[in-house]
C-alpha cells in the first residue's frame, strides 16, 4: 500500500525484502485490490519481483481474491510464483469486501460467496492438474507448469471469524487467516476454539491446520505513533480512530509487545506485520526493541 505518497519501485521492494529477511522475518506477504482509496501495487507482481532476494522466506498472499482475478488465471500466477521460488508460496484466499473491485470486472457483488466457494475448489483442482466443471468455472486441461508440491501451495481461507466463515475455512482450506483490525484477542480465541472443534467433527486433524493474523498495521514510536494512526491509516481505511487504536499496535515497544503477546496467548501462530510509514526503520525497531520483549 502506498501510504503518504511513497511509491515503491523494484529497488525499494528488494531492499524491503532483504532488510526483513536479514532481521529474521521468515515470510513476506501481499494484499490484493484492483481499485482502492490509495495507490496499490499489484500483489502477485510485487512478490515476483522479490523472489530472487528473499532467501528462504515463505511468500504469502494475505489475501488474494480468486473471484475478481478469476481462479484459472490466479492458479496460473500462483503456480508460476511457486515454481520460481522453489515451493515457497502459501495462498491466502478471500472474497474481499470491496464492491468497487467486483464492479471493475463486471461481477455482481451479491455473487461473491457462491463464486468464492467454487473458485477455491477450481484453484485447488488447477494446482493438482485436474479438470473442473462448476456453475461458474471450467477447467478442461492441465495447467503447466505445475506447482512444486503435488497438491500445490497450501490454501488459507480469509475470514473475519463468523461461524459461516470458519466453517468455510474448514471445508475449503488448509489454514485460516484472520484480520487484525477486525478482531480482538478474545474474539480470535473463541473463533479458533470453534474452528478446532469443527475440524475434529469433520474428521480432520487440528494439528495440521494453521492460522495467521493479517493486516497487523503498526508504528513503533513513543511520540508520533498516534499522529500516524490518525492522519495516515484511519483516513485510508475509513475506520474510527478509537477502534483502530484499541486493536492495532501503535506506540511504544511495550505497547506493541503487549498487544502481540495477547494475540499469541489467544492462539495466533503467525502475525503478518505491516509497518505504516518509515517501513525499513520500523522493521529494524521492531526487531531490536519488540522481539526481545516477546
């Protein structure tokens, strides 16, 4: 996301990836929008640009929209990324919540849920080299080259934590992606317990199903964090400042660590951090000031 008018080029993206991996971060992630309130670089393209400089870090989409992009085209893109990276892709998939994205590709917003369910199945079939026929999508031949892994990249399903969304994650996915600015540690813990029970009831091993918390925006600064939250993030997200301040780690190292520790205790396995402004410096501060507290 382009906060504050800073536009990333290849050099900046490579520097970000190299800095993050050198500091010990073990995954890089991108989000997805066609149209948005601020400039938004295409996510899979951004991941492709850092394949050669990201070491052995996993490459996540958190999330990408298979309905808007089309499941066959998306499967082709993700398979290519998986091949180029040596099997490091994890595909977080979600239908998004932007009517503008759907309008931009001529798909009714009210069709997003049935299309999403079918598109996830189509992506998985494409990864496996299988044919697929559904109400909306059809695959009549194998897409080559195939991903590195026989089953393709793991599919994590994005959901804010509703019962319907959690059942969908169990039914379709290999993992669940929650949204940091749409949950709390207490809500996450309740949802994770519900999901694990649902896995057991479905005959699936909860130990093989993973979770992550995406869109964890943060700014580490005793003096200016509140201004960044109020003047940069809140206007872009159209969310109340108080709600964002309650849920996201903006402030001192202790404040940031406390919020993350609460999510860890709630069962979060992986957090996808998103520094707001001064990105490289924020990554360095997090690694040196927050990680020791965790």
